[in-house]
C-alpha cells in the first residue's frame, strides 16, 4: 500500500457509514484527521 492514510480513510468512511454511533469510530476519525493535518475535520 503506497499511502497508508488514504487506505485508512477508506475504512474510516465505511465505519462512519455503518457504525456512526460508536465512540471508537469518532476517536479513529479524530486521530486520522489530526495525522492528515485536517484540524477542522478532526473537531467535527
């Protein structure tokens, strides 16, 4: 896999679609967006 953050984003989108009420999904979203330097998305 060339871009690990892009690959993780694919899985995160699936989690957000199917498991949006889960706290773990929100924590993963925060961590991924912080690593991608997308501060506004991280605090969404």
